[in-house]
């Protein structure tokens, strides 16, 4: 159920948050998907965002984002923009509480989410480093750590999805910043594409 919930949540995040952002900033969605397909596939297969970074940077430049924006936004996003990892950690923490029979109030859940948003920074290059973050968060909020070991069996499958979402989010952020700065220059044949 946790695995299915994560995949559904990540899909809802992609369609309900990232897609509207792309449409608001007039990013050509079909061309964007084509541009990021290779780096996302690499991230999915290796469960490491870092392995996809060189290809992602190259594809974003080909997509029409200037090198200076790609060189600044992509590495910064890899440290601070980990949407998939933060969503996973939030779900996993709630899973730990539910399996343990511990009720978390809404204010405590929000505090956990904000804590995870801060503590998850910088884990993009290390596969399954988020488990260490999860163990630390569980211990600091008085949750038992034994349910986290249950997650180990399916963590690889969850890591594939969350890493892919991290890469998609960082690529989109690069295109959005370029559009915001008025420096986004997509190839001529895709300039009018939705």
C-alpha cells in the first residue's frame, strides 16, 4: 500500500503541481518531455539524480535554456529541490506512525513535513540516503525505528520513482527560471507547441 500510495502521490504531484507550472510559464510540454526522457530514464534506472546530471544539463541547453542558467539552477536544484524525496519521506513517516499505532496530530504532521523539507537537502547523490534521514526524523519525533526496516524491502522501487520526480522538477525549474528571466529560446519548430 505504501508503494502504491507513493506512486499515486508522485503522479498527482506531477499532474497537479508541475504540469500547471509548465503551462503557466508556457513551457512547450511535449518538447520538454522529449528533452528530459533520457535523464529521467537514467535517474530511474540508477536511483541517483547525480548520474543523470550531465545529460540533464545537456538536454536543457538543447531545449533552449542558456548555459549560464543551466549551470546555476541545475546543481542548486540538486541540493535544494528534492520534491520526490520530500514527498516520500513524509509518506514514510506517516507509515511508521500508522504501523506503530501512534496517532499524529495535524500540527505534528506539519512540523514533520517542514523538518523533512529542511533535512532532506543534499541527498540527491546517494541512493537510499533518505533512509538515514527517515531514521533520524523518527527518532527525533519519538517514533519507533523498527517499521523503517520493513520499508527496506521495497525502498529500491520507491527510490526509482522519487529520484525521477526530483530530476523532472529540477529540469522544469531550469526552464521556468529561463522563461522568468526572458532568456528561454526554444528551437523554432517548437516555439508554438503546447
